[in-house]
């Protein structure tokens, strides 16, 4: 990863509820153990 400059998937998730980027995303893949990510509107 860091020595070889290899690209790795850190966190990938999905969100239900339309195209608005704000909301709660649920992790589906990646090496970060965080189960959800919340994006708030500005």
C-alpha cells in the first residue's frame, strides 16, 4: 500500500433515499471497520 503505491479500497458504501448526497451510507466493502458514514448538508 504505502511502499508500493498500490491503490486499495478504504471504504465503499451505499445510500438509500435518492440522489441527495446527504444521508447515512452503509459500508459494503473496504478495509476501514467503520460500519456507517453520515454526510450532512451544508
